[in-house]
C-alpha cells in the first residue's frame, strides 16, 4: 500500500511539473496538456489489461513486447524534454513528419482495444454488483478474453488503416465543385471560376512529387482566380523553399491571392531571438513574391470579371479560440471597398465567420476559410457527414449559409496534413467554386 501511495505522489508531481514546464516553454501548447494526461491514462489502463498476456511470454519476447508498448509514450516525453535544447520544429521535415505520424498512429490504434477492455471490465463490475453467478469459471474467462481478442484484432485493423491513410489517402486529392450565387453578386459575375486551396502544410509532404499532381489538377480546371486561405507551412518558412519551382507552375487567368494561417507566423517555435522570427516572416514574404502569389495582409484587391468589379478581401488570422492568434483587422481590410457590392472575404479560421462576420458584417456575403482539415478523419457520404471536428467548429467542412442574412461560408478541408500525416475518410480537397 505504501509503495502505491509513493507511486501516485510521484505521478502527480510529474504531471504538475510537466504542466509548468510546458506552460513555460510552450505556452501555446499548454491547453493541450490534458490530452497528454489522457494518453498517460490510456497507456497504463491498456497495459494493465495486456500485462498478464505479456508476462506469460518467454523472456526475450516479453521484454520486446514491453519495449514496443512503451516506445510511443517514451517518445512523447523525450520530445518534450529535448525540445528546448533541440527544437523539434527545426528537425528535418520528413523525419519529424514520420516520427509524429508513427506515434500518433500507435495511439490511435490503442483506442480500439482500450474501448473493448473498458467494456470487459464494466461487464465484470456489473455482474459483481448483481452477484451474477456463471456456471463455470471457464465461461467467465471466455467472455472477457473474447472482448479483449476482438479489441486487439480491431487495433490491428486500425493500424493498417492508419498506414493506408499516411501513404495513399493523404495524396488522393478530391475536387469539390460548388455552384453558388451570393445575393449581392451581379449576373455579370456568373461563370467566375474560383479554385480555393487551404492548409497545404508543406512541411508534412513526405511525397514531394505529389504536389505536381495537385498543380496539374488545378491547372486543368482552368480557374479565373486561385485563392489560398492560409497555413502554407507547419513551423518555419524554410519548409516552403523546396517547392518553389513546383508552385510557380500554378496558373490562373486573373491571379493567385493568399492570406496567412496560424501556422505561418512561426508562433509554434521557440526562436533564439526576435530578429530570427522576423527573418522567418521575411523568408515567407519573399517566397510568395518569388512564386507570384499576391499576399493580402488585412487589405483588399479590386478585380474585374466581364466588366464587373469584385472586392477580394484578405485578413490575417483571427480565431475565436484564445490559443490561436488574433491578427486579423477586418475594419482595415475593407477600406476602399465601400462602393463595391460584391465582396469575397478570405479568413483562415471559420470561427471568424461564425462569431464576427455573420453578426457584424452583413455586406460580406461570401467567405472562404480552411483551418479545420475536417480533422483529417471522418465519414462523408452524399447523405451523411461526420467528423470529430464538428465538436469544435460549428462550420468544419463544405458550404454553410446563415439564412437570415443570406451569408455563406465555404470551409475547405485542406490539401495537406498536420500532426498525423494522413487522412481517413476526409480526403485532401481542391475546391472549385463557380459563381452563378
């Protein structure tokens, strides 16, 4: 009993210390610390369920299984410890992507057997409370073992699915064709073809040739305008440089316009100095000039199509959630567009539309956003759409309308990935938005 109390006290101290450590070095991640606690619970609970199986194995296999089980957890803890010394954001992008992809995949896999183990323990607890007697001890063990076996088998299937998501579905681009006519867009704008891209996250592209296919698909759509709604990179602007020549090949009749997303500011790294972070932004600005994309920083461009003017407005990142930055200034961005009826807003985070635009800016009838990635996981059929993303974002993928003001937002599912370098059910998106 004394030993258990000591273990619990040490565990609590480690968790408190871990939070203080994370909040000091990575304040932008401190809100995610409860998630780490969940992972800790998951690991210890699941290990308690499989330890009898592991202990019955021969010595070499026993230690091998224990090592494999605890490697992902050890990797997370070590990455937190060494990050202040060797910042993960400065790692080779492929190494970092595969590392976190494997860790994420293993934990996702563990969820399946965990659920069955919980079910098994719950049934056992209920039976004890009801004093249910089984005919034989063998029957009781068979039921429990059955649930655990199904859970382990389900985990194996999930593991295979995660790998397919990483190496196939992550690059299986899907074109979503949307036709829409905002009420203050004149008929002269009918036929305007807009291709929207979002969340490319170039630091996650292990298969760098895949971007060539994406560019080819977009060019074949023959867009009038290409609009990119932010998150070009993961951590630092250098991630974009290997793709310079590839993205130069992207074409649009009127032009290519873009805004910044929360990942583009370098806020997820601990920079050695303020100057280093400023240089990072200069690299990004120079990159956009080099590839010919027009970056809108709380400003607008007036474009013409078939003799009709359209105000293209781009704001910097604005989020309702405090752990994402609020750099957007829409009041500044709309200056000069007062006499133009048709206004199209690019704003990276859809919570900007939900909490600000549709309430306070009724003249903006069409907003394009990204950011959610559709959680990179979910189910989409013609009649049904679900993703954990909907628990966080009221508008998380596709077209939404605020009927009282007839305002629309389209949320792109993203072209790239972040965290888990794959997709399951929610494929990478190229949006073709046609006015009319």
